[in-house]
C-alpha cells in the first residue's frame, strides 16, 4: 500500500482526521503494519477508542 491507500483505509475506519498526519509521516503499508501504540500517539492519535480501533484493524490486516 502507498500513502493514498493508507488514507483510504483510515477513511473506511471513520478515522479520516488522522489522514494528514499519516501522510505527513509517509506511513505506507509496511510502516502501518509496524506501528505500535507509542507510534500512534506520536501521530496524534490520543483517544483510547481510536487507538484500539486502529490496533484491531492493523491486526486484522496482519492476520489476512
């Protein structure tokens, strides 16, 4: 995945408010799969619900 696909994925999760931050930090597919909780916080994801939603979605990608 490229930056655009990651942005679309965020849109699908209804987390499009993080799209600019992920793009500014050049988060692509490989980086997305390697993100940890502290990385999400550095990207500006501070709400626990959003962190959990992202972690669950990343795990689903890894499992498929």
